[in-house]
């Protein structure tokens, strides 16, 4: 089992490889084998896995720091890593013997989509599941998928929402991931038709987000939000580093400045961008530390706390997007050449920011209703 400091060191060491393979991952629309192998051997997919299953059992702060470091190399690789880390953490909350069976795989990598876009009907010994789950990041390299479903009774009436753990070989992936950014995440559509899932591998969501235990203990939705935010931090840093590295030699046509580094306008742009990135990082670490305290004390966050967390995450994501936009303006049109890594970072940051759980409007409405004590809800899960 690797420790948190060692995990961060390993993540930083992977950055050159991830950076070198980023164009290939983008072209393939999935992580390439050298990248998957390197991430696996470094233990990146086991960040939150309990120690008795060979995982790091890292806290939320470690996840933020490690995933952000990976994203400095490649945003897609970091995104897939963070989502698999959450998926395996979620499997660790399943009841026995399903939990041990799921986590027994030597290279366990669990992806998934928890949005209940399918229906499960009861049959002897389990459930029959049919549905389509878009945006299953990392599906091609997973061992299992965790898919949300609405449980129905014998009459077809929905009774509750659940997570279904399914071996990847039982899932068909539709090749739907043809997008502007985050191309390497392979976030295609998982499908299942009348698939039998045994009883122990269909768990109501309220059981998964209930009282904490020593193996796996943290509020689910805030952890999912950190999995979305953490790659943005590293991509923001990578964008800033790229622009600063070119500034001493890049000219400013039509001005009296020989280089961008001499330009006051450029200096103002990069300074504001740097502050925005640091603001996002400060918010992320504050959220992570609160989650780590909740985990250590085995306490659940209130709805008000979770609503606030969602609002802070959306603000942090917005800060990174704004920072990269400023950097794009400061750096100039050359950053959008196919040969420049900046254009890939710009596309990835903007694509990732459009995840439904990063929406500022929904997050702020949810938090505003909480602050005012309004009974109605804007988001289904917080």
C-alpha cells in the first residue's frame, strides 16, 4: 500500500509520460495502453480503495492533489483516474460478499454513471436491468461498471433508486463520444438489455450514502464533485505554465514591446489568471479538508453543507475556466494551432466545465434555497 505523499510523488513523476501520450489518447478517444499501464502500476486507480484491498485509502485532500498533478500532464488521463477512484471507493461500500468479490480483481477499475437512466424489475434472485447510460468515462479500461437504475415493483411502479455493479463484459458500449474536448476519456454510452444482476450487486442509493464505516466513509456527492473539479486545477496550472514559458520569447506584434513578458497588459492578464487558479485550488482544498474531517469523525454532512459544497465547486470550476480564457487572450492565436498543447487544454477545460454537476446556475439555486430555508429542491442529488 502506498502512502499519500508517495502517491503525489508518483503522480508528479507520471506527468512527462502523460504529456507525451496526450495527442495519441485524444486521437484514439481513449487512454492508450502505455498510459493505462503506467497509471495502474503507480497505484493511481486505487487511491481511495481501502488498505485491506491493496489501496492507498487516501483522503479527499490527497485525491485533489494527486489528480491535479496528473492533469498537468493530461486532463483526460486525470479525469478517468478520478472517476475510477470514486467508482472503486463506491464499490467498497457495497455489502459483503459483493464488496470482496468486486474488489478482488487484481487490476480493479470501476467506472459508471449513477444517473438513474434505466429501470430494474425484480426477478427470482435479483433484477433484470435495461437502459442506456451516456458519458461512462473510462469504460473501455474498466473491470466493472456502476450504473444507476430505478427499482420497480411487480406492477412496474418505481420504488427507489439503486446502483448496479455489473462486469464490463456484460455491457455493450455505443461509440457516441465524438466531442470537442476531453476526447481521451472514452465517455461513450453504456447499454444493457434485459441483463440479470444478482441481488447483492443492486444496492439502494440511500444505503450507499448512509452512515460511514471504517472502510469507506465520505459523503458521495461531494466526493463526486471533487472528482470533477480536481482535473480542472491541474489543467489550469498547465495552461499558465505554457503561457509563462513562451512569454520571454514571444513577440507582441503592433506594439513597442519586443516580447510578451515586457507588456504591462500581458502581465496583468497572467497575474489575474494565476490568482483565479490559486483561488480555485484554495476552494478545492478547503472542501477536501472538510470532507476528510467528516470521514475521520464518521459524521454526515447536512443538506446545507452539501449545497454549499456544490456552490463552491461550481465557483472553483468557473475560476479555472475564466483563468484559461484570460491566458488564451494573453498568449494569442498561436495557442490554437494544432501543434500547440494549449488548444487541447483550452478545449478540455471548457468541455469538463459543462458537466451537469458543475453548473453554476443549479448549484447557486440549490444553495440559495438552502440559505433561505425553501422546501423545494433544484437538484435531485446534493
